C-alpha cells in the first residue's frame, strides 16, 4: 500500500539556532514587534510503499536515524497520514 | 498572551525539488526500497506575543507573505497550538 508520511525534524532545546535568530531579527525589522523566538526545522513529505502502516513507521524511524536527522542535536517526529 | 505557532512551508506541486530527489536517491542507496518520492520543506516554530489568537494568525500570515515563504513557488500553513 502507498503510505504518505510527514517527518518533522527540529533542533533539540538548548541547541543554538543562528538561522532562527536571523529570521527573528528580520521579522522585527519588518515591524512584527511581538516575536519572541523563531526556531527553524525541516519537514520531509515522503511517499513510500509498505506492507502496512507499522512496517512503514519502522522504515521511517530508521530513515530518520540513518539520514534525515542528526540525532545528536535534532529531534524528529513521524506522522503517517 | 504568548502564542506558540508552527508555520510549515512546502513547495507547490509541480515545482522541481532537487534536494528531495537527492534524499530519495540516498534512501534507496541505504536500502530503503519502497520510497516513491521525497519533498523537503521548512518548518518555523514561532513564539509571539499577541492580543488574541485571531491577531496572532493575521500576523503570522503576513510574516509568511513577506518573509517566510516565496508564494510564487511555495505554500504555507499556519497552525496555532
């Protein structure tokens, strides 16, 4: 069966995010006064063929551990549609 | 009030995603045989102060239009926690 999944990779708390800081500064410069913090992450929309949802979830978790996320500094979440 | 929001920016359908294609190729090389397609997007976790959720949503939409997304080739979704 065809599985559509979304994997979201975000920086762990406490890891510096200079890109987010830059965006936050740019938003303030554009006049958005209320912005407290911005943290940027990645999202992967993946279509894969799998026997069932369980095996798809196992595959997606393995993909995150091996390629999509750097688990030293990043967290990931797998969401199957 | 402090509003926590997540903005997801993804490429519109039909827009080429060479980065996604490269990830898809790498996953195949790692032995994940079932991967059909990968498309990469961005996610922004934003904390902002706003009077209420409605004004926060208006602000976030304006941020997307002005800075966070390139609306010619990207779609965005705003989600308030």
